C-alpha cells in the first residue's frame, strides 16, 4: 500500500509541491539561522581553536573571556613553567593595532604575538608562506580574508609592505585563520616584534599558553597552575566554552537567532499543517473508500505517515543541499564563519520531524475518526 | 430457507435531543442468496443507513443483522474491518476511484488491501476489466475514462476479490440512461451468482427489471418486498 500512498501524494502535484515548499522554507530558515548562530558563536573563540597544540590557557584571574585581556607580568611565565605536569609554557600577546597600507587604507588588526623561539600559538593553516617565515625581518602573517579586504580583487602576493602603528611590516605569509567575532584582520608576528607594534607598551603577556605533560590531563594541570600561581588557568576546551558562554549570556544574539528558529518552526507547522490538512481533507473520500474496502485504521495512519515522511524527507534533503551549497559559497571569500556541522544537520532533521508530527496530528485524527460510510454520501 | 442477510428490529438514531434523526425505526428484512435485491424509497427513508449497517460500516443502536451467519451488529471495529475486507464489495454512486491510479490499479485495490502482491492483484483485475469490455483501457487514469467506463472499473473493483456480498449505492445515478442500463446489465451478468448476494440502493425505476426482489422503504422501515414476478406484472399493468 506504500506505493499507492506515494502515488496519491505525487498525483496531486500542486499540493505536493506546496508541501515541499512549506517544509523547505521553514527548514531553510532553521538550518541557515542555526548555522549562522553556531558559526558566529564559534568565531568568538576562533583564536583558541586555531592554537591547536595548546592544552591550557593561563590568564589574569579577572579575565572573563578571550577579549578581556589584562596584561600579566613576564615573571608569571617561569612560575607556570615550574608547575608539576606542565610540559611547556609560552607567552602570547594579543592587542588591537592600527594598520595603514601604503595607499592610505586604514584598518584595525588583531595582532597575535607568538613565542619568539617556538612560534607556538599561531594557526597551522597557511595559504602562502610558512610559520618559519615570521622570523624574517619585519615579517608578519596576515589572514586571507584580511588581505582581500585591504586589497580587494587583487591576487594574493607576499612581500607587500604596510605600517603597523607607524612601524614597517612586511607580509611574509598568508594564513587561513578562522574568522574572529570582531571581524578584525588577524595578524601573527613573533612576540617581541608584536609588542613593539603595540601602543600598549612592552613586556605585556596577555596569555600564557601551556601543554600538559604526558600522563597529565589538561584540567588537572590547569587546576594545579591556578592553585600554585593564583592565576586563572583553563583547559583550551573550557576556555573556549567560557568565551562562547560570555557572548551567549551578555549579548542578544541567542535570543535574536532563537526567535527566528522558533518562527521557522511555527511557519513550518502552519504552512505544512494547513496544506497537509487540505491535502487530507480533499482526499478524505479516497481514504474513506479504502477504509470501506477493509483497510484498517493502523494501515491508514501508516499511509498518511508515509506521505508526511516523504514530504519531510524531500523538503529536508533539498534544504540541506541548498544550505550546504550556500555555506560552501559563502565561506569562499570574506564571508567566513558559516557553519553546518553534522549535529546542526541532525538538529534540523529533528525539528523537521517535529514540524511534520505537529502538522500531521490533526490530519491523522481526521483519518482515524473518518466514517467509512462517507463514501455513500453524494 | 437460510437467508444471506437477515435484519431484525434494527434501530438507528443520529444525534440526540431535539436534533435527533431516527434513520431506522425497526427495520426487518430478509435477503436471499444468489439474488439481486433493490432497496428503493424516497430520500431520507433510511436506505443508505441500512446498507451501511449491513456492510458493517456502522453499528445500529439495537436489533440484529446477520450476514452469512455473522451478526455484524455485535462486531468490534477490527472484526468489522476484516469482515468488509473479506466479504463485502462496494460500488459507489460517485465511483470513488483514486485519480492517481490506473484502471487496473484501481480495480486491484481490494486484493492489495487483502495483502496480495501488486503483480497478482493487477493480473486478476485486468482479467475482470477485460470481461467488462475495458481491455483497451487498462492503463488509463480515471480522468481519461468516460462515466460509463469509470463505473465498469468500479464494478470490477467491487468484484475482484470475489466477495459474497456486493453493495451498490445508486450505481446509475451518475450515468445517462444507456450507460445506466449497460452498467446494470453487466452487474446482473457478472455479479449475481449462486453464492453471492447483491443489494442495490436506487432511485432509478428504469433499472427495476434487473432485480429479483425490490424492497420498499419509507420512514425508516421496510414496508414491502416485491418479487420479480410481481414487478413484471405491475409493469405490464402500468
């Protein structure tokens, strides 16, 4: 009977397309807004995610998230290194530095100064040049999106010069660093040079990046660092979540996106529910005829559920394809930070299922209580 | 004589209070096996309610309805569903063909509902449709068929699973006179067999001569049952 159910569904092409459109529209809203929201939240902690070899982030006890930087004394570094379970610890400098191109364009950049000796703390994704190129005189690395913002439409090229706080800098590498929440251009330089570019002064250690020695967990080592130094030490995962949580709690972003997602569900239930109800109502005599011929209520419910499932699956599939294509297209250029991981796709599938369930409840009831004698009424 | 259908003091009221409509007010009726019985009477006299009850589609308030020895008035919903599936065939006034299915697929529906494979059901339906003169229309959709052809598909659907009871509701109401006569002739020829009973609800007195018996209803009761000989006699006299 499944094939017959599908033939009934596909036979009414206008309503079938209307149902698909309803599901697709609401699912697109949910997927797109969900992806944007997750992407935006992950951008807040992009710097933490990009420093992949770092287990532990150490900072001033008052720091609430990645962007509340309060400089620490350089003497804190050896104290952290002395904590049992720390394999290594390096300084990271983070500051906003004004930038000027030779043709006069002005931007702000997020300057990240990584350890002079090891260069730990930078992204590992390089489009041109390498991490080691940062050792070249006046060498800095710039992210690709930032480069394209400074020189739109021009091909990527190393060796370009610019001014950072009135000091000369040369682009020696181009990275594919994750987009930051503030949309600043992201630059990497060795620690000593980065602090020289900054108007905030020398010897400012924004963070101490550390790694737990073999046999120690990052959380345990972080707790030991906090206990012995009085600094705030968090595992990379915890610091990332703390940063995201700060934005969740202190901005209107979750509510704004949440409202759109709820609207997507409401619109979906309304459009799909109404259209599906009309579809079932117009086919009521057909369902009645099948019931009169001896099709059980259970089979009829299965038939309607199959129709609803196909509508949901096709609408969801179309949307996932569109969303994936859109996100792929959007992440090619400067529009970074769109995110469609498997768990968003799974979440959208769950919400689509919810929409279809809510939308079909009324229709199922009509079919179950349907009097087969309806077929005798003219 | 063992009757195929035996109704005794059947009552059915729809609604309650002032809005109550008493559709059946103590109907008693016996229908013989191997015969075509017409159920006639003015609109609202209870014909459709009675065949709905006989076909196990609604439960009367009181009374007994025995169809081939089974009291359908006392059956559970599930038992009624199984009874309809195995024992009853239907021909509806508005055909109620599924527009998305071909003539063969429509006619095969009772067999599909009974769990037979699509190939087997379609084969059986095609044989019956060919007998009904639709050999060239097996793969046509309802909107590609004339009213008469659609009614023949509906007749095939009513008979394809060899039911012991065929219930027809105004089978000629949507057809012109010629097509109505043709449909009844086909029904008379293919449906009426020794082990099958056919009940036809109709307003169309032009098809009375196809009946073995005619039961007249009025005001929720069967007031008279006339055998075929009397029908012919009365027609002569008229």
